[in-house]
């Protein structure tokens, strides 16, 4: 989705309210006694995020862009920013006291009233203010909440099942299918356009738009499945040091399988959002970048680069580039597993209407796609006025670019230029991969 100038205030308010309803539903699914639980040590406790999302909106739009007073200065400091430590030894000290959910709820309600009023009546599109130029601050808070809903989803996936309540209406997982026959597609050399339209909203790492040349390469038509990765696990791939190179994931964590897998009574299961499932062989495997790279070495192949992803996803034999793998039509329910249609992955290749011009499946949806490109600024990078530290703090050579979308990615983030990233050893994201060759 590319958002252009000329704000539709009613649409922004509807988007904001939908975000808030979806976020509240996530927190309602956690049993009260688990509100301060910390299922992933590398992330803040659950309660942090219910305060962080409205505090970010207040700090960014009301205080930062419009110069208005906040709601509660102490909470706006406490909930200001999340964490992204490299490992547990770098986890900062947490607050000794988190507010109760009722306290956070009162703050959030006051913030919601002020934000909706600002979206309706505030000077949110003023080109003389760098924070409101083309509605920058408004779009920043709206997309930020969508991003964090995905954070909530994968944190919740680590919660014990007796600590959460399955909401009504959640679709049942799609099981029992066999993976499609794997095959590789040759993609000829050509150009790939990276980056966002300068007139559209984007995060700072999406700019500036530029064209790169991509050499001929081959790419698997389907993501690596659980069945594929099981061969690696059973062959002892986690114990072969030469496959891991400098990556310390297997050694540092004593991991011997993906974190979404569990062994019970000699059988493998998938840790789905709302219950354990016999390992779905046709689903994509979710792994860290380190695990994906080790598997690729085991297969004597490699991961694709960010530029190769763009060529495979948006390029065409004619040379014309598309906005989406399937064409220029907006994302919808026929194109891929994103925007909360499923709580978990679906079998690879389930959305033929979403394949690229080359016949590559699931490049957008069903899991972010790891690339072998280190997260770095594009030439000419400028930090964004509303959130200068958003990207710059992560240009450390240790984070890798992910492209595409996962089941928990809102449709507003399903755009060609969007870049996601994580540490190479981070295993909790909804991230899949496929193999490439020169």
C-alpha cells in the first residue's frame, strides 16, 4: 500500500480505531495473572506493550509533532521505547513496578480521546513542519501499532496455553496436506527498484528510491518446509560446526531444532498460537537467519539478497516492475496469508493467485522472507523527523533484512518498499526462507 498526500481524516480515524480494537483483543486474550509475564526474555513483559502503543502515539503525534501536552509524563517515559538486546546478557534492567492493567487502560483511554481529536481537528498535514509534512506523524503512529500487533502475536505464541484464552472466531489450522513438488526457477539478469515513492509515506530506511542491477540467479519456487528442515535436524545439522561459521545460535543456545517445534513422546509438534499440532509438513519452517543460513550451507546453496527478492517478487520477463508479486492490485484475501486471516502458517503454495510473474509462491505472506542482506541505510539515507532512532540504531552489521509479510502483518504494511529486520540469531519471528543459487 502506498499512501499519498491529501489526508482523509475519517479514514485515518477508522484505521486508528480498528488498530485499537485489535490491540485490546490481544490483551483480553491474556489471563489477568499473566499480564506481567515475560514469555521472551529478549522482549519486555506483556504489560509494557499495552502502555507503549498509546504512549508512542502521544509522544510522536501530540507532543512531538503538534507541541501539545501529554497525558502522563511518567508513563510516557516508562513506556517510551522497547528493547532489542543481542542476547540475554544485554537485557536492560526492567521496571521494578509495572502499572496495573486498569491504570494502563485509563491512560490509554485518555490517549485515544486526544489522538482521535488530533486526527479529526489537528494540524496534522502541514508541510512547514517536518513532522507533519504529508501527514508523517499520523502515518507513523498508525503503522507503528500494526507492527506491534505482530510483536504481540509472536510473544503470545510463547505463552503457556493455560495463560491465554482463545478468542471466538479464530479459524482452524489447515493440516494434513502434502508439500508441493519442489522446483527451482531461473530468473534472468535485470533491474530491480528498491525504496519508496518519495511522495508516499514510508519509514526512513525505505528511502531513497533507487535502481540496482541483479545478475541471473535461480530461486526455489516454494519456501523451505518443515518436512525439508526435518531432514536437516535428523541429519544432525545443528551439531555440524562447519555449517554455522561465525553464527553462534546453535552453540550459544544448545538449540537442536526450531523454537516453533516441540518433541513429545518421540513425535514432533508445532507450537501453534492456540494449541500444539502434529508437525505440519507442508507449512514453511520458521527459523532464525542463522538457522536458515546453516541449512543453505548444508544444501550447498545460499539465501537470496534483498535485491534478488525484489527481482523475484516484482520483476517481470518484459522488464516492467509490479507493485505486488501478482500485479498492481491491492492485497486481498486471494493473494496470500497476511492481515490476520490465519493465526498460523498455511501450506506453502496455497495462494496461486499471489505468485510472482516468474511463478514464485508466497514471497509476500505466510512468513517474512529472510535475505542475506545486512540491514543498512540506502545511499542518501536521512533519519525520519518523527522517529530519528527508528532505523539508525540498528545499522550495526548484525541485523538482516526480511521482506514480504507474515500471517500477522496488516495489509497496510504489505508494500514493495517495506523492510523488516532482526538479529541473525533471533528465532521467534514468523520468518521463513528459500534457497537461491548463482
